[in-house]
C-alpha cells in the first residue's frame, strides 16, 4: 500500500492519468516548430530530449539535455506492451511510470531552465522539448511543463525530423577552402588562429575527437558515433552558411576553412558529398621543413607511454612494412623516440602526398606557402595574406 503525497496518484494512475492522454497531442498552449525555427530558438533556450538514456547516448541534437521520460528498461516494457497487447495498454503502463516522476521532473526542468536563462531573463520561462517522432513522450512532458507555467515549444516530427534535416545539409554545396600540409605542420593550431582573425573555420578533428593518424586517439575523448559526428558537423555547416549570408563579409572571407583530412577520421567518416567538395576545393599548403615538423610531433606525442606508442605503430604495420615497423618499435623501446617518429613521419609524408595527388586539377587547386617553422600565429597570417592577395588579384581588370 503506497503512502505519502503521491499515494493517491499511484493507486489511481491508470484511471485518472489515462484521461489526460486524449488532450496531450492537441494541447493548444504548446507550440510545434519546424526544425529550422526550433534550431533558432535552441540558440537561446534549453532543449530537453525526452527519449531514453540509450537513445540520447547514441546521438542527439548537440547541446540538448538528456531528460528521459522513461528509462531504457521502461521504454522496452512500454514498447513490448504496444506490440504484443495494445496501444491503450502501453499508454496506461507509461502513465504509471510518468505519474511518480512528475514533481521531480518539474524540479529538474526548473533548474535546467534557470541555469540556461540566467543571463537572458526575458526568455526565463522558455523551453524546447522533443522525443523521437514528436509523439506522446514529448507531448506528455510539454503538457506537464506548460501546466507548471513554462513557455513550451516542441519539434514537429521530433529527432527523426532533425536527422532528416542533417542529411539534407550534406547534399548542399559549400564554399570550402582547405588548409593542407604534411603531418606535424600544426594545421589545427593554424586554423584556430585563423578563427581568431574572423575566418570561418570548422575543426573536423575536434568534432571527431581524433587527430586523423594511427596516433590520433591519444589524449582525446572517446569518439562520437557516426550519427553524432554528422549531427555536430551539420549544425556547424548550417551556422557557417548563416554567417556568410547574414554578415557583410569581404569576398575573400566568404569561405569555410577545413583541415585537409582523409575521408575517415578514426572511426567516423565524412559523407561522400562533403568529402568530394573538400577534394575539389583550393588547398593552401603550408610547406614546413621535415626536422621542424619532427620536433613539433615529439613535443606532442613524446609524452605518451611506450605501450600506447607501440600499439599505434602496430595498427599500421601492414602499410608501414615489416622492417620499418620493427625498427620504429625498437627505437621506442630503446627510448630513441625521435628516430622512431622520423620513420613514421616519412611514412605519413608519402601517404599525404599520395592523397594530395588524388585530386583532379591539382595544379590549379594547390597553393604552396613556404613556412620556415611550426608557428601557428605566423603561419596563420601567411595563409590569410595569401588568401587575401588571391582575392585582390581576382578583382583586377
């Protein structure tokens, strides 16, 4: 026999709460938004993803808060009842689960919304909610939060609509420019410096949590799922195009800068159309001497354990070759890290050269910029200056 303030609700939930379901989907105070309107509001207000924890962990709208109506096990029970018994039975089970969570969920939402709007008091009551398809899970939470007094917006079509929108972004054409250079050129740092100079930059390695080589996972967070990587990339592409179209930018700046990555970055991949566009874009190749790059790599990777370095070498042994693999590993074990990385850098230089020459019209796309050292501030200025000079030349009669 249940006791406490929720006792009556628990005992009578199947009868009382079931009456609420007839109005959940049509509750007029909750406004449904298209995906683009939803994303615009998401820039200023919190998004509550009410799918199960497992669904959220696999992939979600970047920046959303996990706010599950059901646990993974509860979702399984409700889904089984829906398939094997009836829709009505599934709803009743779901309402029992929902009933005891109402007050804690309102309290949790209150905290999330207050934190999100602490510097934006004019929208202090606004919250966005979505589930998988914009069905009863988001309608239930939207009803509850609206009843409490929040201004609630839901996503028409739910997360499924967002995923369709993501895939559509990858079919569009983008004004890419590519920062190239051999391994150890510090390209990521150069892009970061360029971003500080107002260049529009998408850091693919940051999105992938991987630096691209066999050693690329060292010191990085666990890589996202392919779906989550795509979600993050699509939003950045969308944001970049908004910057280009909405701001009065010089013609030389109306581009999106990417690093010259392979199609595969660790365990995730660039979609075919995006990769093809990258391959067809101008390449600004910062040409830095071998020994300068070798010293730079040592400063970054030399700090890792021998076992991690050896395991990374083993992953590329087939391509590196038996003898070079053996020599590189022996150098690691003998604490001659520099000699080991000299072997590896030679291998990656050949690999990058091969990939570079797989482009059509390389002579027209490639712009070499000689840089004497690995220095992000100096080299970013060199790239931006070269880009600006190209823009000026293009405007000459």
